[in-house]
C-alpha cells in the first residue's frame, strides 16, 4: 500500500504533492514499483495535527480520486478518513476501500456506511483523536487491550453487515516508542482475530527516535522493521517507499518458502 498524503502537515511528506502533475507522477511511480493499493489521505493524523472541516477534506480529496482514476483506471484506491460522509463520497467517486484510523469511534455512522457500500474496511487501533492520543498511552496489558479492542470492533462491524475487514494495530497512535516495539514483537498474536493485518511503520518516530536521525534518513530502518512485521504476520505494508518495500516482500517470501533440495 503506497501512501499519497494530500495534507500540508504530515510528518514526512506534508505538502509534497501540490498539483496534478506531482500527484500523477507519484502515483505512477508507486504503481510501477509494485503497489497494489494507493492510500489517499487528506486529513493529517500525526500527533497534534490541526483539525480541518469535512468541506476542506472533501475539497482536497475528491478531485484527486477523479484525477487518478482518469489516468490509472485500474488502480485500487484506499481512502484514509474517519468521516462517513467523506467515505461515501469517495467510494461513489470510484475508490474501493475505507481506511479508518478510529475504527468508527470518531463517527458512529462509519460502520453502517461501510456496510451499505459493501467495501473492505481497514480498522485501526487508536485511543482519543490525533490531537489527544499522545497523552493516552497508558496500558495495563498492551496486547490484551488491543486484542479486546479489535474483538469488540470486529463484532460491531459484523453485526452491522461489514464483511471484509483488515486490522491495523496503529503503530504510533496512543503508543510510545517502547510500546510500539512491544507491539511489533508480539504482533503475530493479533492473528488470533483471523483477519489480515496491516502494518504502518514507514518512517515513523519509533525508527528515527531510536536511531537519533530524521524521518528523511529512516528508509533503512523502515525496511528492517517492515521485514520484522512480515515475519510476524503482516499481510499489508503501508509505506512511503514502494520499491524498497516490494524488495522486502520478495525476499521475505523467498526466505519463508520451502527449500527444494537438488536430487
């Protein structure tokens, strides 16, 4: 899953794609390098991010969906939003997947909307919202509480008629660095949910703070942790750098495949 941020304030690539030419060039690059999905976000979810209205989010994202599909009609677009109105308009415009950082917690119409649209739904673990989550990293048992969260959210979604669900443990969302590494170490336990797992580690602070570098310097660290995520059960990598992620996937697939001895 290649990331396309349309926000001016995302932690790594905010404001990078400002016009049609830049957007199409980046989408073409990601698709050529092997991205299966393009995840488009118009609301920054970095810690302390500024709030924007639904009207502003719609203004940023809808024209881009139409632009991308006019040039790359076979591309599969995922919409990074927690607002049901935006989700519905984007799916009707041709997008295919909803990626909700709040798993319905920030809009009680979201799951019903996804069920009505009958599209795949990515639900992420988070507490609070982007402005408050940094102060909500208290857990008695991190993995138990995340498992309980997903059990409840998946049951709620199923009850409302959502059939295709992907879970995202939410690295960096209401979790400090040590908790992020604990989550990565034990991520395969989330496989007990019986659902695909999306790992969004790309260039996040757990990498650059640990290494004492900047996000721009954290590609190598991203590849290392993406490898760990794949070995620990991730089915989808959400990344800024598709080429390197695809190399990671191919090598892990080869590593994990049975060895055939020459006779």
